[in-house]
């Protein structure tokens, strides 16, 4: 079962449900969609969104009335084919929320308004820990080298020796030479082989590419934080996110329980038939079944590294359990690169941003 948003959302789009959802599975495109949609795969059926909606638009799937039943399909369809879902809904319904409004309020997707974040993070960044370009890891495989060489040779030959003109497109003075006709399929094949063989290395290269950093980071490059300070800071962030997003059990979810494995381990998950135990930062279980409902890992600027992705995130992948990764605002692209190069596919990335009295979390699309 999952929860479904129904017709009262049309023309309202209050969005209180978005803030209430602990796993950020309610989505829409501002300025395009006339209502919001719950992702049936990500929804953990906690029900927190239902009382938050001021127009009672949200119901468990099993309680959706016959008149509203078409919204069950529309909700799930949006995550497969948003255009088809909009057509199914009816194209004459105007969205209430404009893209400008979302951008202005800072509540849309993405990582906008990073200036404030940078100011807050100013005293906490140790730039010596930031990943630096490492060209040596962008190694071409032997197949990649051969494909690239043949690709270059084909292009060179086509340009220098196009051959006798065989095809003359009507109405033009152009002539397509025999060499070009023969070599185009070979060139395309070589390009395809190169991309397939170098895909992971291309990902590495992208992740090692030095991202634009603002000059102040260079200016404070001699700033150092102690290890204790880093640990205390991360602990604070983990506990803030646990409280903000996974405050279980609560009135809506008496059967769910959140465990935070910092500073002391509280709840390990046994995998591979109990032969191995993993300790994510946050674990949400349902009771009395004790099955993991979601796993969350929180990284700071210092702990967001390629090694962390390879040795820690990859370990946290548990079948049928959503893995949420929280990284500092502005570093989502870097986290995506690391996850991709570590071969991690099923991971949902969120960003966190420190605010004066709490930690603000945002979903990344
Ligand atoms: Fe979120 Fe509502 Fe599902 S709060 S997890 S969409 S039931
Ligand atoms: Fe719609 Fe209600 Fe959410 S109006 S946006 S379902 S709070």
C-alpha cells in the first residue's frame, strides 16, 4: 500500500505535505504541474503527510474512493512518464505554484542560495580535506585507447581524403565522398565502444575535476579544525537530521522507531544472513517486525570522499530498503559522482544546510 494525492490538491498545492514527509517522496514541477504526487516506491507509508494537508487530499491507496481512483494511477504514472500523467490529469488545469515563486522562496529543488550556506560554513571548512584533481586516476583502458585511436584516424581520413563524390543531395552543391560513406558507421562504432569502455573512468574524471570554489576558501586555506571538533559537528548534524526528518515513534507512526548510531552504536543491521553487520548513521525500523524501513548516512565536507563512497556507502545498500545520503549543500553533484564511480545505483541524495536554530534538508533531483 502507498499513499495517494487526490483531486482537492488541484488548485490548492499547499505543499505542507512536502515538509511533513520524512523521506521526501512528494514531488512536482513548479509552473507545470497542477498538483503534487507521491512516489509509490519511495513512500514508506508513514502517513505523516495525511494530517498535514489542509484540504484532506491525501489517502492510503486502499481508502481512495471510486470517484478518485484514477489518481492512484496518475500518482505512479508521473514518476514513469510525467507528460503522460499530465495528459491523464487534463491539460486545462493551471498550476497554482509558479517556478518563480519556488525559486524566490528557496523551497524548490536544487541547491540555490548557497551564499548564506557559505557564510555559515566559513569557519568549518578545512580546504586541505577537499578532493583535488587527480589526473592519474583518469586512466584509459586498452580497448578505450584503441577505439580512440581508430576514431581519430577515421575522422582524420574523412576530412583529408573524403574520396570521390557519390551522393549529391538534391538542391545543394554538396558531394558526400565514398570514404565518408564507408567510415561513418565505423566512426560511430568506435565512439560507442570508447564510451562504453571508458564510462566509469569518465565518471572518475568528472569526480576529480576541480569544482569551482569561491575565492574565500583559498583565503582561509590555513584554517584547521581539530578531529574532535569535526566529530562533534558531525554528531550534531546527524542528531539534528534524525530529529527533523525521522522523529519516530510519533503520533502518526507509533510502530516506527529511529536509531542513531552516533556517538554510540544503537542498532546494527545484519546482512548476508547475519554474517555481516552494518552501522548506518540513522536506521528506521518498524516494530514489532524489526525490518529496516530506511537507512540514512550523513556526510560532512570532510567525510564526503571517494573512499567513503567505495567502502561505506556501498556497504549500506540493503535490498528493498531506501538509502538516503545527506551531504552538505553545494556538494550534491560531487556525491553523485562518487556514488556513480563506486557503482552505487539506488541512493537518494539530500543536502543539508545549517541554519541558526536547526538543520535544513533539501532533496536533490
Ligand atoms: Fe511521505 Fe506520506 Fe508516504 S509522509 S512516506 S508520502 S505516507
Ligand atoms: Fe496538495 Fe495538500 Fe500537499 S493541497 S500539495 S496534498 S498539502
